[in-house]
């Protein structure tokens, strides 16, 4: 079912927002671990007649980026809403205690597994068995160009699909492209989270039963930690709908002392003089925007991290150089938050301004206007905001002067009810798209 924009809104009943708190994980014995999985997955007959269908969702990409955290509860919520009778197994790349606790609290029926598709350890074999026994394998929203899950699914004869995916052109070009294209063609569906990737795949002849636009799974997020969020706001002196949040993405290493070997290199361990100059120039724009916001409204600014590594750089480049009379209105978060606390605070912010895309997604899912000051070389995922009808809030970082950013922000402020209605309309379209994609997933499970 194609995701087609309509002039009217599609009513989608939202799930209640669920506050979560981090708590210690309950450690299981190895025997209980295997027994629990086997019982939950129905032994070796998951696909047998009369048994509930099972989806394995590959997600939870990282714990140092609220977008990489937020994809998982977002897509789990979409699956829960549209396919409540289906068992879901989460194949998690990276977890920590607080993310696991959040997921277990909100989705207690979901089985969480970690492991390798080629390993021989107990947890590797448990994951491999879950995929072998499942009815459908879904790779969640992201940029990864890994082939191993497709290769494994073909080996064991299981259908697979991609949900809210972006790709650089080198996924279908260059050395090894023939194999990658063949594996993409073997998918039961590919939902691209922006039409730039969709056009790339179509232009290279990708042919699957469904090749369509489908929003990033993070748009489905409904986890909230209101207790922590409200405490943080009180501590920082933030008043509801009277503060904006902001984060710059810098040309710096993802982890201290660790080089990023991806191409194009996005997180350099040793940034060039040009990259350092780019960071400083972009930060100067944000400082000017902050200054104009404070001078016009007298309201606060929260430097709010989407990515953990940016906390020190944003303080250094944005907060610290501000003049004292402006700086006293700008506050930093002192720790890296979880996606549920971020959602709680974003829901009460005036506008989220961010060089990264997933803080804006979490904000929109919680009814808050956004401005995404993007750099397309990070990935084509920036275009998803235009695709859901928010093109005027999508501003290219290097081409847009601070005055234009401020003009966009003050236009939101001037008619805030209209901005809120714009958010609601965009999210109605997102949920319409989710409903369509889940209908196709259901048809695969029923076939």
C-alpha cells in the first residue's frame, strides 16, 4: 500500500505516554535465559499453523545517540499498535542498563537478544535460532550498509525487509554493487525514510514487491520519563514552552582516540584545519541565533545533546564564547540523557533547533515545532522533513545565514498555534504511512 498524502487528516489513536525510570537489570542464569527464550518463541514451531507469528527486529544501534536509542521504542510502538498479536524479538546491536530498562518497562513482552550471525556462543546460537524460526526479519531505520542479515535470511529461507532506511549512492554503485543490488532485490519490502534514497534505489533498478517512502521508525516513539524531565527543567530554570533547545554537530571523533573508518569520514579523529574552521563558523551562526532569541524574548536556551560526544564541543563552541549577559540565559545538560527524558523535555520546549535529525523527530512525535539546520553530507536523511511537509523548517547549515534561521524561529513564535497545527498535520501523515506499511507487513505474515 503506497503512502499517499491526503488533504484530510487520518486519525490514529496514540498509545499513552509511558514514564520510565532506570532500574537495575534482573540477571538471569544461563539455563533460565535459554528456557525463557525457547518458551517465549514457541520452541521450534513458530511458523506452524495456529502459532502466533514472530518478527525479529534488528535495531538498538548505539547508546550514545538518542536517535540510535529512539529508533527502537519508536518502531516497537508501531508494531504494537498495528500488529498487537505478533510476537517481536529485538535483535539489539548495543544496549546499556538504562536503555534496556526503558525497553523492558514499555515493551515487557518483547524478547531482547544480542549476538552474532556467525558466532558459536550460547547467545549467538539463540539469536540464530530466533531468526531461523521467525516469520519475518526487519532491519530498522538507519544508514548501515551491512549485508550479513540479508545473507543469513537467504541462507535459512526467511523473508526480510527494511523499514525507514537511508543509503548513500555507494550502496548500489562501485565494487560489490552487483551482490548488494541482488540482496536488496531479494527483500520483501524497502521503505526509504526520505525520497532521495528512494530515487537512488529506483534509478539503479531495485525491484522489490514494495519500494516506497516510509518514515523513520523513531517517529513512533512514545516513551517519556516525566519525573526526570520535570526535575531537570526545575533545576535548570526552564519554563514550559519558553525555551528552545539546540545542538551543533562537529567534525570530531565519535569516541576519544577512536578513528572512524567509514567513507565518507564523518567523525574524524584528526580534523583538518578546514573542518575546524567549519565547526567554528557554524557555531558562530548558532551563537548569533541564541543572542537574537534571548534579546527578543528574554527566554532560555538549553544546549541539549543528541549525541554524547558533542556535549563538550557545544559548550566550548557555543556556550563559553557568549557574552555574560546572554550566557546567563543559556544552560547545558551536565549528563547524557536517555531518549525518554529527552522526549519529556522536548515535549515542553518551544522549538527544537538541531544540526542532527533525531532530536527534531522526537520533538515532532511529542508535538513540538522544529528547525533542522542540516548538512546533507552527513546523509540524505535530512530530506525526510520535507517529505512529511515541513520543508520550510529545513535549513541548510552552511547556506543559511543566522538571520534567516532567526526569521524562521520567530515566524514559529509569531503564530505558535499555527506551528503546532503544522506539527500535528505532519504527524498525521507519518502515522498514515505507518498504517500502510504495517498492512503490507501483515500481508507477508499471512501469506
